C-alpha cells in the first residue's frame, strides 16, 4: 500500500529525525513516507494530498539549514487543495522570544501558496515570551493578491507576548531540551487530532 501522507522534515542534530519517525510510527509506518528535506525534490510533494512539515528552530528564530536551502523550491510546488499539518522543535528556556519560529515561518509560507492548514496545538504547559507559530482565525492574504481561506493564520509577533493572542500554535510543539518526558504523549494526542481532521 502506498503511503497516504508525505512527511517532510529537516534535521541537523538528529532530534527532528527521531520525532519524524515517532510520528510516522504513530500513524502506522505504511501510511506515512518520510522525506528528509536535504534529499527532497519539488516533485516529491506532488503525489500527496496530505502533508506534514517539520523543522527545528535554529539559532535566533531561523529555519533549519536544509530547509533554508530548499526554501526557494517552495515556489515551484502547487499546494492548492493540499492539507498540511506542522510540527516544530524549539527550546523555550534558551530562546523564549523565538520559540518554534521555524514552524510558523513554514506554515505562513505554505498557506500563502495555497496549502490548507490542519491541526493546532495548545500553548498550555509551555513557558515562552514570543513565537511566530501562534495562530489567529482569519483570512490569509497571499503575496500574489489572491485570497484563500485557511483554518488559521500564523502571526508574526513584534514586541508582544503570547497573552495577547489566541493560545494555540499552528502545529505540534516539541521541546526535547526541557520537556522530553512529554514528547511521546504529545505526539499521540496530536496524531489522533490529525487523523480525525482528515478522517483517517
């Protein structure tokens, strides 16, 4: 049976690779195919109606290096009608003002190219100051001037705290540096949510 979901991720230290494997296993290994973004091509996205995108936040709010290299290729991918879920890794203690920013960057970029975001994740239990991965229910206005409806829109925060916005992330937040003991449970709950969203 061919995989129904394509999971695309970038990993530098191996942590995101390990999380991607846990997510795949929770869905069932036959249902999800892993694609390390360092080896992916834009054509690899074409065969999936459902996608999962994952990246750690690197340094001060940056995408993981392989995602940075691949980023221009996103312009060549037709995300219209594709349903996309997100997960991100971050360190809320060391980088409280940039927690999970990479996940927010990916979500905003793909939404602007027609991707329909599925899933969200409560900020309860996390302790941070700012994040580009927070969401607000509204219309997304792409840079090309067309208007598409997405479930939620990532919002970039400037001199604001999480208390000013809806307490949800655009996707699953993982903190292996400070809350690794919660990772497996978080993945189980999140995967169940995504399964329900796509009637899996």
